[in-house]
């Protein structure tokens, strides 16, 4: 145990402080998202926050990873963190002046997404440099643990701070947590740089091509990425639908939404503990497929066909409890397969291919809810079949969207499980 702590000291210090900083940022995003939906009443505008965050991330990731491989990882992370903090300060000043508008949030999220584009591959490589290979699964579970704790604590702390001192107090706490993480990374953590053959000679476009070429030469990883792209399309559409559905259907909707988010965090926390204590599976790819199938075949259907907050909580628990186990195994597959000197480029290509569906899913879901499904349900008579299944009034259209997403998610899991099983057989026969 002592030996493990000594080997992971720098990583644990980085992980813990960055997790606390992420919690502060998540509280600000949560409070601002609630403000936007309550101000506009539009699921589409609320979804645009996510779109603005991911659009630059998707478009620029493929180039950012090549730059990340060339740049110093620690300086890159510090610069991106500082820029994100300045964007938070800008939101704080606009709030104090009483001039905050939705387009300000879209712009701030877009710029933060651009910085995250560069920071994310640098952070991945930095983690690889700090983690001994034998601890990949356990540290992957730690990351899921921090994400789940953030999911649990974000609505609780954000709501409490908002009630106590308004959005300004939430932002001040965010800036304090940023300062702690920034100073720890600056003064206490040394991140070794990977060995790069031809680090300076390779051009930007050549670096991008080498990342894409590596993926093309490793079809199992490429198909895994496309599988996750399909899951992300459905998950982002689900995220755009769940808040409007709960806020519209439930009395005291903000509290119920916070409770549902708490249950998501509790489920991922339990899943993180399971992932860290479970022995390595014989087949990690099969474990990934099965985890996602359980998630896709439960949550959306359960949320769509009931108006009970208790059943909603059960649904999100079933939908999220296997996700950390999936993420830990995916992390091991990527880190153990992709060479360290290629990870920035490959992760960046992965980010573009895997996450480009997130803004599409959020935008499509928000637009369909506002312009098709909610008007469709509003035209139904109270005794109609659709009203019997999805309920009456605002929010029933979002529930119908979630049922469609459930069917789509199961289909994606079945199709890609077959494709990946074939690819594994081909890989075994080649070796």
C-alpha cells in the first residue's frame, strides 16, 4: 500500500486538486444552465450551451493533439486553466453589472471548449507519464470516482450556495478551487515529457496524418471509437431531454432534478468502487459492450414511461452504475495500446471522431423537443394512446424523445457488439 502511494504520489496530488477545481467549474455551469432554462424556457437554448462547448472541441481537436505532442504538457495545462478562469471572471463581472445575456454564455462556453481542446490531450499524456502501467485500471476507476462525486455534489453545493449568496457566490467558490489546483500544479507537480523521435521535425499536418494513420492501422480501436460516437450521440440527446422533462413534469422541478443528478452520482460512485475492486476481465472489449448495453436498455425507457420521481431515480441508477466499469476498461485498452509518444495525436483524433456527435445530439434533441415532439403531444387528447404512455402537458414530448433514444441505444450496442466481436476474431487470427 505504501509503495503504491509513493509511486502514485504526483498523480494523486494532480487528480485530487484538479477534481476539486472541476467541482467548482461544474457548480458554475449547473447554476448558469438553470438560469438560462428558467430565463428562456427553451430546451434548444439550454442544449446550445453544450453545443457551444463541444463544437470547437470537435472541430479543432485533431490539430490540438498534434500541437499537444509538441508542447510542454504542464505549461499547456496551466495556460488552458488560466484562460478558463478568466472566462469565469468575465461571467462574474457581467452578472455584477446586470448585463449577462444568453449569448454571453454561448461565447464563454465556446472559448472554454477551445481551451479544453488543447488541454485534454495534454492531460491524458501527463496522466500516462505519471501512472505506472500496472495501475491503469485503478486510476481509471479513480477518475470515475471523482466524476461521480462531482455529479453527486454539484447540484447539492450549487443549489446551497445559490440560495445562500446567489450566482456570484457559486462563481467565487469556483475561482477559489481553481486557484488551489493551479498553484499545486505550478509549484508541486513535475510532469516528465515523453520521448519523441522527430518531435521538432514533424509538421503539424504530418502529425495529424500520423495520428489518423495509427488509427487506420488499428481497426479495433477505431471501431471502438465509432461505437462510442454513436453512444455519445444518444447520451447527449438524452442529457438535452432529461432536464426539460423533469423541470416541466415535476412540481418543485429544480429539487427533483437535483435529486436525480444526485442518484446519477451515487450510481457512478458505486460503479467506481466496483471498477477499482473488480479483477481485470478476460475480455475488456466485451466488458465495455455489455456495460453500455445495460445502460442503454434501462435508463431511457424507465424515464420515458413514468412520471414518478422515485422510478426516475431507479432508472438513472441502472443507467449509470456500469459506466465507470466501462470507462476503466476503455482507459486500459487505450493507454496500453497507444504508444506514449503517439498518445497526444491519437487521443486528439479520437476526440474529434468520438465526440463530434455530442453537439449534434444535444442540438437535434433540443430542436425536436421544441419544434416537433412537444407540439405533437400538445395536440393529443387526454385519453389518446400517446398521452397514456408519455403523460400530458409540457415535458411529455421530451419523454417521448427518451423512448426513441432508448430504442436507438439498444440498436447501436447490438450492431457494434457484433462488429467488435468479428474484429477481435480477426486480430486473434492475425496474431
